[in-house]
C-alpha cells in the first residue's frame, strides 16, 4: 500500500537516493541544500551506509568518486558556489567513468548570491562547468513525486553509462513540501553497474567489446586491480598520449550518451500538437508556465508547454519538430537567458523566440508568462 | 475545476506557525485535496518574522507559490508588516489585537486575543499555534472540524492529545464568537 509522505524536496532527494541503493554520501553543507546532508547523516547509518562531512566541496566530490570505485553507489548535494568547487572532480568522474549523482539545489545570483532564494542560473554550468569534451546528463524535475523517480533514474543512468549525473532543482523545490504517495518498488527498477566476469588477471578496466560503449566495472578490494587516472588512458587504465587511442576513447565516452538518447531523453508536453505559441520551461518555473498555458487556452489562445525533464542532453530534435509547427516560442526561466540559447539552436528557424527571464530570487509568476505569450500571439 | 485556496500563517519564529501549516496540509490530504507548503527560509529560527504559505486545491497544484492569498494570520506586528502582501482584496485576516495594533486599514480583520486565551485557558504557550489553527478553520471552513481534530490528535506528542484538542476547541469557539459579533 502506497504511503502518503509530506517530505520537502530535499528530503525527497535523500529518501529516493536510499531507495535507489545509495549507501555513501559525502558533502559540505550549503544553503539551500543542507537538509539533504542532514537527512543522509541520520538515514545512512540506519541502512548500513556511510555519511562523511568533508572539509570542502571538492573533497566531497573526490570522496564519492572513491566510494563509487570501491563499488558503492554514492552521491553529494550542493548549491551554486559548491557546484563551482566540484567542477574539477566532476571532470575526473567523467574521465575515470565513475557512476555518481550530484544534486544541485540552485540558489540565486553569481558568487555567493542569494543563499536562501531560488534561481536557475546553473543550467549552462551544469553542461560546461568542467573543462574538456565530456558528457553531461542532467535531470530537472518539477514536482516532488517526479523528483523521487528522477533521483532513482539518475542513479540508474549513472550506473548504466558510468557517468556522473546531475540532478538540478532549486530552492523552491528543495524547501517546499507537497504531499504525495511515495512510489513503491514495483513502480521503478534499480539498475546496478555491470561487473566483469573474466578472471582478475585478464581484466582491462576500459576495454569494451565490439559494438559496446560502456566497459564493465570492477570494484576495488574484490581482487581486481586497476588504475584510475584523470590523464588520457588506454584500455589498461594507464596513461597514454597515443593520439588515435586518446581520440577514440574520448569519442567513445561522448557516444555513451549520444547513442542512447532514447533512454536518456525525457520531457512533458502539454497541448503542443495544435499550439501556435510554444512555451519552453523547466524545473519549478515550468509549473507556473503550465498554469499560464491553461490560462491562455481559457482565453482562446492556442498555447502549449514543452518541459524538458532531461535538460542535458538538450532534447533538440523534439524542439525542432515543435518549432516547425508554431508561430513563436516563449522560454521562461529563472536566469537571464540560458535555455533560450539551446532553444534557438535547436529550433534553427526564423520564428520569433523570446525570453521570459527573471533573477533576483523570486520566481517567474504565471501572469508574467501570460503577458509574454500575449506579446507574441 | 480549480478550487485554489491560499493561506499565509505568519508570526515570529518560535510561535509554531510552521507546525500549524503542516497540520493544515495533512488535514487537506485527509480530505482528498492537494496541498503545497512553503516556509520562509531565513537565518532567524527564534524571534525573527517567519511565515508559512499553504496552498490547498481540489486539483493538482501547478504554480507552487502564492498568487492571491485568501486567508492571512498574523501573531506579531513585525510579521504583519513584512508579510501582509499579495492578499486578495477580500482576504480574511486574523490577528491577535494585543500584538498587532496597526492593520494598515485593511477590511475583513478578525481580532482574537490568541496569546491571552492560550495562557488563561490552556496554561502553556506551546498550544498557541493550535488555538490559532482552530480559529482559522472556523473562520474559513477550508477543512472540516472533524478532519483537523483527527489530524491534531494523531500528531500530538503522546500525553498531550487532550490539551491539543482543547486548544482547537478554544480556537473554534473564539472564532465563532467574533463571527457572531461581526454579523450582528
């Protein structure tokens, strides 16, 4: 029987992570994400897991990579300033292909900004925050029940493709509570990394079979010895500067995501098929966009909502398809124009694309989106 | 058909309005409704102005923040000054007249000495928020008396059930009395 829960978004992140099999959390407290660490500190010992408060955010990121290589599903949680600090080790996680989950509860402003207020200004940093060509999977749910299921999906995608997965929420979702029936285990699957079956002496940590993209992953301390380095490496895990080997390995790493879009992509569409005005919005802002669309329909304007749930990789083909059928697009976001850049790129069209953008720590309200739709209708 | 009802409970930190908002949301759920709660988030846990917004609807709630508030409670002048914004013109307002002296000319203000009632009828200030909750439910009818009684009884720390239910009744009765006075 489903159990009604009254968790805040941050509590949902912690409980869903545990349901997904996460048994290691390392973090450094930062508003508005701290409750995730607080709940994990209490809950993980109850589940025979481990919680560590590290000396800073980059160390926390390092700790979860270490736990992951030792075979434990792991995560950390932070907000903008801490997310900046983690970038170096997020790149390391990509390079050594360590599955892990990073929750970013976004707050307002650059730098220390507006610690207790929401923002969505880390969208581009999520994609391009760490240097070099690398994959990014980032999920941005808008409802707390959806957040629960997307947290589980984040762990599943990270285990399956051996990549760090970012869950991008904000202060609104992190601190609000919304009662819902907690998903029962028969509503989701839990995926675990594929371990090698060969004897330890034959194991190459980055070797893939023909037609495959994700190497099997041994855990430390189980008899398989392997080297994990941020340097470009060959299938043995040891550094190489061989140009063809390095090129092919980086191409393979990107292909893990680009060749599996059907499984990774996720979005919600509301009345898009006959929409003349398309609203694109994500996360908590998309909830206001949804009510704006309903309001416009009441007034006889054919508006529709496209809400990416997987924000990276960006669902460009679907946006292109919808852009061909609409007169104009309004992109609503709590930043000064980040997702709109992706929408423009994906739409690849001369139709009018305008932003409904706001920073300052207060949400974009439905009436503001309504006004913007009217402007282009 | 959306039946959105927006409630803002404000006070100074420590008076228990966050708990009252929580109980209201549980009652809404008991009646098969949807609810979203957002507390203010400041560094001030004790003594600073604090509030919780609770949105109740018969349909799934989309925009999670308030748009036009139907009911506003204030237990401190500072919280009235800070949070009496975004209220509907006909918003029902409940204040403790011993603590909130200036209601900025707002109409539809109900004045109940919640703190004094709690002290004299219950003896312990910890019941303040439940008295306020009872008054709020009586004034708005947003949930049924029996639903809020059930929720308060279930959530009361063991041994305090009777006193908490009494606190609700004190709130119900005080609000019924001011309503009667207004209609006279």
